[in-house]
C-alpha cells in the first residue's frame, strides 16, 4: 500500500504534493493517505496561477488595490502568521483557497495584492512561487523576500448586520454602515420593506436600537 512520492511529483508536481500533505490535517496527527483528494489541491494551484496569467498573457498591473482586495490580503496575512506559529498549516491552506476564490471573483490584477500573495504562499509551494516572483521582476529568490506586514485597519468591518426583532422575536436582518447613528438606524429600519410586512396591521410603539448589536421594534 505504499505510494511512491516520485510518481505524485511526476503527475502533479512537487508543490501539489507538499500542499496536499500539509492540507490533510494537523502535523502532529496521523492521517490517512488518499490520492483522490489531491486533485483539489492541484486545482487550487492552477487557479492561483490564473490570477497572474491568461494563457501566455501576464495579467499583473500597477493599478491601486481596492478596499475589498486589501481586506482579503490582510486577513490572510493575519491568519498565516497565527497558524504558522501554531503549526496549523492545514488551516492556512484552507484560508488560501478562500482568498484565491475571493480575489478571482474580484478580478484582481493589482501587483500590491498579488506580489505579497506569492510571498505568503512560497513556504508551502516554493516552486510555483519562485517562478511567479521572477515574472514579477525580481532577480533574488522569493525566499529573500520579507514577510508582508499585517495592517489591521484593512480588515475592519465597515458594516453591521442587525437582527431585527418585533416584540422580542427576530424576523429578519438588516445590513447598515457601522458609522450609522441611532437615529439613522431607526430611520432605515422603519423604511425597510420587511418592516412594513411585519407591521401591516399593527402600530409601532417604539424602536429600540442597541448600536452595533440589535434592533427591537415594539408593536401593538
């Protein structure tokens, strides 16, 4: 029942094998080897590559990153710093998969996002990252690069999801700016279409707003 790692490398590449072994679970635990799952890791690396290339066309640009892109990147930086210190490599790779999906959906091409992403993935997939780092214009290897600095201000949530209750029973949620005042929150919930549904034959007596937490509408 022995699987020769050379055969895996020949089929998928060494980076896929490295990632898959770390993705299986915590390093201190024994894990069943099943090559069926290795395809998913290989697809992740291909999707990561497509952030940089469309066939032979290099996609990386010098445009400024958006707030959404910076949020994805810095959440990943924070996650990897914590996980590496705790040898939780499997959860880091899961976070990478989520980040790459989000950046792909955003159509990210900004060097300010993609270059740090290469550095972050390099301890796990050094071969593909070395090639991409050189394509980004660096003559020194990616192992010489500094680990990206985490900046918490980019990960702050700018909205709040309020549970909206009617006489203490939650009926729906409402996303509002975090900076909204109590008066603005009350005005927004009063004008919401779902509020009209739950107050069709009732009168609003009071709207109680706990900033950032909950809205309770008292009706009779």
